[in-house]
């Protein structure tokens, strides 16, 4: 479950438009950029101000902590950058690092700091400071940068809403190239957006003026796709007439802050993206048009009126059982002749999964998970690392045979493990039978399995196909179809690596697969030509078409004896 605690005020707000919260290097302390000329460090637990800095020059970015330099840094007047220590008491005497281009802001992701120029160009801060006199910037023709998010997963991805469109930057060698996503839905406009990370996959969530939320995958394969993604859900807990601040909390939850749905005051809500329900909300009497939200440790920070509010939150691994009945419609006013029936399917588990080869502590934990209604996904999270650690192939075989829901992320992990062991034929065949979504499995195949293992997997599938061996539980035709499905997705996920490698074994394997596909297509053509004749036989009709088919070794004739 997700729960919001009672909120409290951390500090008064000087300028609602300029306020910004960022993480400090010390645990439990945050940096609050209060206005154009002042910044403070606060300890959240007792709302105590620890440090206060004032400057005659205007801060034109939030103050962030630079871990590598062990210094604080900010942009002043949009033209230059300054670094200073925690004990510095006079910011006006600091050394200035001036830039020829107008600076929009500083960004921080994990421990890395970046500088975003007003023209849309982005660079690592240290490199930009060092090369500031010869820095080349790739300009984007924009008028205004409205909102900026920063996220670093695999490749660097930075997302910003610029004049109604979404721009994001990805790392290309040592530079950053941007991509533009056109967001068009008739008269509807974007009212908020955030990134959402599941494993190593990044999604862009956008909320529109009709309350609908769209989800778009951000990866290399979709860089040139000009779309807003797919409809994910529609919310009614918050008014979409004003800008909505969104923040991803973990894989299962996002926080939303904006005007209350009744247009009276503001509301902070935690939304469960797994089961698509609002699980907790906190209302406020005052609402500001400048909706912002920050997360630090287990607290959310939002500007409310003239104060910065702190709202503690708590997240637990969600159980569907906990949601049953808590979000269904009230039946108190229903017509007595109408009866609503809620039916649920109870999962049954194969007892062999919990037998002797599991460590006692893990066995007890998993049995508790089953009793509490945990999903197979959650159980696999606990089970697979132990299986891989102990190299328990028997248990892995039972998992693949008995678990109905094996997500693509885990399926790729299983394949990666199986390809490392010596006796892998039985396990590999069982893994290849598992169903999967091509869209969901591609990112994991691309990033989690080496090129060498991809080649090994292709060779195994080619050998299986060429020798007409059948996969467990599948017919010969179904086996060929499954082999073709795996070959397609493996080549799609590693196309660039395969093309650039020029490896002879790779090319030979692909040629052999190509021959198998051609033979398969030829066989289909033969079957296609036989189809009318087979239909006639089925319908018990006399036909003379057999004389036109040259590759038949027999004919059927009707002889009248009397």
C-alpha cells in the first residue's frame, strides 16, 4: 500500500516561481533555492535552517551539490557559473566562469551535473566549464523552455517540455543529440509529464487536458517515432485544467500534485500504475498555478501558498488482495433486483516448487508470499537470484514448467544463465517455449545478453530447426513457428552488432537460417497448391485436378464394377 502522512511546513516561500529543492551531500538535509537572491540548507527532521547564502547577483538556476568537486554550484544572471564550499559566506567574491551563450539551468542526475543552454544544447558541466571558450552548441530553434526533467538510465535521457513539444537528449559518443516528439491531440494540450523507470526501461508519461495519461517508450528503437505513445489510463483525482506536477516514486507508483478535481484548493495523490488506482491523497486549502513537486528520501515537497510543505510517504510492495473491495462501487443504493457478483480466480501452485532443494529460510518466505497472495512476478524476484547463485537447474526447470507468468525481463535472465551452463539442452528448450511480447523483450535482449551468447542462441535454434526436433509440448509446425519467432526477435535486438561484427561464424549461421526459411516458404507454397485438392477430398468430390500436379506419386480413380 501507499500512504501519505500528515504534512508540515518546512519554511516560508519568498518567490513561488523561483523555488527549487535539491539534494545535499548530507543525509536528511536539502538545499532550498528560496528566491532570486537567497538559498538555504534545511534539516528536514526538525525544520532547522543550517546554512544561509545571499547574493547580490540573481540566481538563475537552482543550487545543486557537485559531488566530484565537493562544492555547491549555481548559475548567476544566466551568463556565468560559480562554485563554492559549504562554509563560504560571501558569494559575490567567487570566481566567475562566463559563457557566451545564455544558460537556462543546471541539471543533476545521480552524481552527474549538466548544463542546459537556452538554445537547447546540453553538456556535462565540468567539460563545458573547461571548454567554455571553444564550446560548440547545437542550437534548437525554440522560444521557451517550460519545464525540465533529468534522468540517467543506460544512455542519458533528458526530457523537457518546450513550447508544447517534448524534447529529449540521448548520449551519442561524447555528445548529446536531441529528438523531438510532436504532441498533437486536436485541441487538447499537455498538462504534465514525467519519466517512469521499470528496470532499465524508461517510459515518458504525459497527462492531457482531458485527464488521460499516455505512455511512450524512450529507447533507441523509437528515437524517430513521432507519436505520444499509447493511452495508459484516465484519472479523475486531480483537475487537468491546470498544470500538474508529476513525479515517479518507484516502478509501481507516481505522485501527482495540482488543483483539486472540485477546483477548490490543491491535492497531492499517489497513483498506483500497476493496478491503475489512486491509493492515497492529501488535500490543501490553497493552490498555486506554479505546481512543482520534489522527492527526497521518504518525503515529498510541494509549494502550498506561502510555505513549502513536507509530506512523508510510505510505499509497500502491492498486493492485489489488499485492493479487493477498497475501490469497488457502493452497493447501498442499488435496485434490489440488481445483484453484482465479484468473481475471483484463486491461483493454485505446484507443491514441487517448494520442496527440498530450496533453502529453509527461502522456502518459508515463499510459502508466506503464496499465502498472502503475492503474484508470480514478485515471487520470481525473490526466487531467481537464489537459483542463479546455487546453479539449481532442477528448480529452474520446475519454475519454467509451473509458473504461468514469467515476465520478459526474467525470461532473458534465465536464457543468459542457461547459456553459461554445460547441460543446457533441456532447460533451453523449456525456456524457448515460453510466450513473450516482442516489444517488451527487445530492450532486455539488446542490453542484457552479450553478442557471443546471442550467436550461441542462434546456432542452437538453427540446429533445432534443421534437425526437425520438437520443443516440449509443441508440434513440428508449432516448433518451426517458435524458432522463426525467436530468430526474428534476436536479429532485431542485435541488428547493428551483427552488421558491424563481420564475424564469419555469425554470417554462416545467418546463411543457414536463411536457407531454412526459404525451404519453409517453399514448403508453404507446395501446401498452398495442394489446398484445393485436399478440400475436394474432404468434401468427397471427384476431381480431375490431380493430373495437373506433377509432384504427386499417386492418383485416385473411381472404378465402376457393375
